């Protein structure tokens, strides 16, 4: 549940965008924006957004790897190292 102090209306956002942007620099807690009393968007700072996107990408890679493992497409650590070494050699 978001903190009440971080919930703002869409009209507040429209008239105080600069203030919200400044607050996001100082405090990484996102703002929850409402329209007609219902949540319609979340505004967060860029650093927090990038960190979250990186985490999502890492989780997707892990999920794809697990899917491959479950389908018997996995390889050993030694095979993986050999593939990486071969790829590095091809780039040179």
C-alpha cells in the first residue's frame, strides 16, 4: 500500500510537475497518481526505473535458462566456458 503522502491527483501532477520531479530526486519512493479517485499511473525516478528494468531482464534470462533446463537443453559449466572462449576467439 503506498504512503498517503505519495498519492497525488492527476490535476496536482499537471500543476506541480516540477515539484514532483524534484521530490523524486530526493526520495526514491514513487508517486501514485489518481484520476477520479482511482490509481491511474505511477511516477518514479529514472535510477529506480533503470534498476527495476535491469532486474526484470535478469529474471527473464533466468526463466529462459530454467525453461531450457527443464526441456533438457542445458549444458555443463565446462561446455559453457568452452562456448564463451570460442566466441571470444571469433571476435578477435
